[in-house]
C-alpha cells in the first residue's frame, strides 16, 4: 500500500474538502492580524506536567514564569494540565521538580465519516439490503473482527481469519463493509448484509493464492478481490483463475503501485478485472500503473479506512488546513500528538537550524531519507511549533516518514510534492496541523481500489442474482464513467466503476445467464452500445440521449467562510425548475441555468434538477465539501 495524492494547485485553491470523508468537525483558527506569530486556541499546546510530590507550588510558579497558564489541577496524581509555549518546554523539562511532560491529548466525540469513494462509485445510490446473496472473498492479511467499525458485519473465513496484526486486510474489508453505526467510516455496503469471507495469507507465493482461490470457491464466494501481485506469472495460477472464472466467480485485483507500465499478476490474467486508482477528482493517481490490461478504476488516493487494533503499531491521523481549507495529509510516525495553528515558513531542506521560525510552522523539503528527525529538530531549534515534510513521493509522500520518538516535541505531518508546491506559494498564510491517536488510516494504493470494485459488483449483482459473472462484468464495463481519452485507455481502462448505473443497465438489458465483457460493444472501445448511453458511462434514466436531456453539473466554492454548492444546468423545458437535495425538494426557481446552495463544511449532498412538471430530470450528482 502506497500513499500519494494527485492534486492540481489551481483546483486546490478553489475547493474546500474534508480529508476524504465527511464529518461535522469544527476547526478554530485564532489569528493576530497579519503578524507572523499566531495566537493559539485555548487548547493548543496543552500539556500534562507530572511533578514530584510536594512541589506543586514551585512547578506552577515556573509555568507562569515561562508564559504558561494553569488549566486543571490533578491533585491525586501530582500533575497539572497547562497551556505552554513550545519554546518553554526545554526549560521546564530540566526543572528538578518535574518528572515528565506530555501532550494532553484532546478527545473528540466520535462521528461517522463518509469516504468520498462511496458516492463516487454510486454505492450510496443503491440499497444494500439484498447483498446477503453476495459473498465477497477477500484474500489478504486477515481482518480485525473486534474492530468497533466491523461489529455487525457478516464476517467469516478460513483459519485465523479474524486476526490481523498487519492492518492491510482490515482496511480492505472496511472499504466494503464498515458498518453504518455513527462512528468511524462508512463502507460501500454498510448495513451488515454482504458476506465477507477472509482468506489470510502471509506467505505471498503464487501457490498460496491458488490455494486461497480454491478456498474462496469452497466457501461459496461469487466475488474475489486481491490486493497483491508481482510481475511474474505462473501457468498453475493461470489455470486456477481460468477454472474459477469458468465456475462463475467474478475476480478483481489491484493493478499495482509502481507508477509505470509494469504488468502485474494476477490482475493481468484475462479472467481478472485489473483495477487502477483515481483520486477524489477522478484523476489518475500517479502511483497507479498504466498498461493494456487496466479494465476499471476506482478511488484509491487518501481514502480513510479502519485499521487493526490488534498490533502494537502507534496509529495516527493527521488533519491539515491552509487558510481554513482542508487538505489530505499523512501523519509522521513518532510525531507527538497535538494541534497547532501558525503561519507557514519555508525552511528549505532542513539541514540547518531554521532561523526566524519562532512561532511558525516549518515547510521542509527532504530528499535523502524517510527519517526526518534531524530536519524537524532544526525546525524546533529555530522556534518552530510544527512541521510539514515532503520529499521522495514514494517515501514521504506516501506516509512513510518518521521521527525518532522522544527527539521532537512538535506535531509533524507529511504531504506530497504537489501539495508542497502549493503550500510554498502560500508562505505567511495560516496553517493548522493536528495529529491524533486513531484506529483509522488515510490510505493510498490500487489495493483500496480493488475492493471498491468488488463492492460495486456485489451491489449491482444483488439486484440481478440470475446474472452470470461475465454479464456482471459486462455491465460494469458498459457503464463505467469514461475518463481520460475517449474509450478505453491505459490509464483508466473503460473508466470509473458506477454501481447504480450498472444496476440500471442490467434493468434495461436483462441477463440470460450468458454473455461476457464487451458483448454488444459497438467496436469503438467506449462501452457505448445503445442509443441511451451518452458515452460517459452513466445512464441518465430519462429515456434519451444526455445531449438532448437535462444536463446538470455541480461544483463547490467558498466565500467568506461559507461553503456553497454551485449548480448549473441546461436542457430544461419549463419556465420553472425543481432543485432537489438528497432526494427532497429544495427550491422551485426560474430556469436561469444556475442555482447556489449554502452547505456546511465536511458534508456530502446529492443534487438533481427536474422540469417543474416532473417529465424531465437530470442525473443525480453527489459532491463532498
């Protein structure tokens, strides 16, 4: 699994978005004019000081002398909670009455977040109540069956399937089946109906995958997802996948994260749907391989998922804003927990003390190693209160940066080169970094894309259980949202998987238990074989060509702290149109072709526009803010 985000700087300035997900969180920024030092919120730089018995008065006096404020006394524990400037830490740590100082971790009320991937693949448009007929076999590292976000999921497997000391398998399962329970994240099929069968593999040889595929079939799985591979094929493995496909199993596998044209297996076997990755803007993820075998793509960049609680790994999440706009960031291993808001300063490669960084957040360009301890120490020595690091996109940008625990005392987060280029243009602006303890991870890779395609297949198939695996595959290909060059291409395959459109296509093209991918294709490689498809892979449901129907597009904007959904349309035939939000009538307005709806940050909404007589409606479009 890799970590990367492909973000165009111009678009980043226009869009406010949550960290791949929707949550009602409040970000508080307190700024002191245009000065370099930014006043901290009341709970910023908050620490717990443990002192020697009988020295409370002396320690409190020392805190005040260094500009700190007493927030809470813990008499039974010989400790106090204080807010304290970062530069005062060293002196207090050397105080003979102080035993230790630690960050006072801020707790939050749990709330459920909706990964942007769920509406992007239209999973939120289909009822998963019929998916008990679907069994998805996940071949991975196991699944943490005790995870809070998988209680109520239909889980089973072979051997010690319920153990996951690595975390990868739990993440894969959560993309499909994380429960709708008001905490954590939401899976693509979140109501506990779809069956998950885990095959845990630790020796990742071809023979292990052959055996796992056999076990999937023995368990009655009709869908298999694999998030592993290599550039070497195997005749034995080829025969196993041919046999499974002939037996009616639909198989998808991650295409690979090398960012080049490498051909991986098993994803490139003809019987397997090779799945590439896109980001939240439906753009090719730079780590996702490009080759002749890419068939479909699904979200794979900055997707939040559940992570195992069964390992000793210290799991963190990092939240990042620039001028109140949220950006995806990954935490740096070993970073302290905490939140800090300050102006941004470019500190170069961090090889020298960052002079003038007092009270600011350092932007560090690191190229030599994923160990950024010395660079962060140089930021801190210059008075920096937080650090953002970036460098080799296949190391730091993918969330694998680290600092040695105990060496630094400021929050540190990692961002990719493209984000860093944007942030470097905004030095002097206010940045907020928050690093929190978590059982969830912001993850990147085609590994995540594959189970999303599996979920889309299960949702569509559950409404048409008489279909064969090849007919479901055909429906997914025919209705994929065409991205990149028209028709199939090596970056996006046939396009972005669309669960609801696949179900609608099957409604209009009933299965006869036969068929295969590409049947009925008109030969242009676009998956457009009838007069009702507009070439973008989506069925607009109005019974005609989109070019002659009601066309809706939805974008987002932010003005003076308020987020807006900006709707524009064409093709309405009545003087008034009805604007629907989340399936309910929002407004009746003149057909001006535009409407703006004020929305809350970190929310997700779906919009549709219809003629006032209800005869003509646009597609329903979902967007996250």
